[in-house]
C-alpha cells in the first residue's frame, strides 16, 4: 500500500502524484488533506502517515511540503520510519536499494513537478536489495530505537 499526505503547500503536487500512481494501477490511500487548508501544519499529517506506514511491513508513503524537510523531520520521529528527502532519481533509487527507506518526502518549492513525479515513480518502483551490509546497518538503527525510544 502507498500512502499519500501533504500540507497546504504540497496539496496540488500530492493530487498530481495520486493521479499518476492511479494511472499505473498502484494501490494507494490518500491520508489528506482533501482540499487546501491554508493554516494546516505539516507535523500532523507527517506523523499520521508515518504511524500508518510502519504498521505493516512493505507499506510506503509519500509526503509533500514546501521544502520537504519539515515532513521528513516529523516522520522520522516515529520508530520504524525511514523517511528521506528526495532530490534526484539516482538518489532515491540508492536510498530505497541500500537503506530501505519507506517514506519519500518531496519539496514542491524547490523541484519542478515533472522531477518530483519522476522521483515518486522511482521510489514506488525501486526495491530494497537486502545485502548483508544493508541489513546489518538497518538492524543497528532498529536496535538503537529499541534501546533509546
């Protein structure tokens, strides 16, 4: 399952990504908003999406705000969330292959829509390679989360 979420600044891009993914017959759920709400705050949707994604292994999410950074910071507060800011196709493929990121955060202010759509497509279609070194590193992160959080 792919989950989508955005704040008011990312709403229009979220709708474009949703349209693209539905045209590819992707299974998705839009967590909101359903319209532009000028005074909404990105942490609320970011935390909601991250909590939803981590409940089921293999689910992924896409968050959009002005810079992409705010949603990334908020999502990564949830244990098990591995959110990253997406800024290129090559970078997001590596993040998914090596780090098994489960949440893509996009900037609607600093990248054009076409680039963001390409990054989102790559994120959805890339897979975790699961080499020993990647698994070992992810275990180190989850062990830390279990000890400290």
